[in-house]
């Protein structure tokens, strides 16, 4: 009897986790990889790899791209903003 409750609790927690993971994150630059933009490339992402800087969410195509970006976030963000504004004018 106790095992059945435990199994149900674990299954419920797993499903809750999956539902939370399915919630889409919306980032700056139309969910494009911020490091990609910093290097002059348009790389669309699902924003599952992301970081928050100065209250804004930035998406990355991979954990490696995010790690590279974080080596110099201020400079890379400036490059990304410059490239994005030229390539995607408002």
C-alpha cells in the first residue's frame, strides 16, 4: 500500500517536472542564439539554454555557446546588439 502511494508521488513529481520543462521561455532577439549573433550568425533556438542578464533573458544554441558568451558577456552582448539591429531593423 505504501509503495503504491510512493510510486504515485514519484510519477506525479516527474510529470510536474516535465510540464514545467515544457513551458516556453521567450528571450531577447527573437530567441536567436546570442553568441551566434555576436559572431555574425542567425541561429534560431528553442531557448532551452538561456541566461538572465540585467533582467533580460538571452537564449543560446548550446551550453558551449553560452559558456563562450559568458567569457566576456558585456562585449559579446554589444556585438550581438549591433549585428541584430543591422540585420533585423525594427
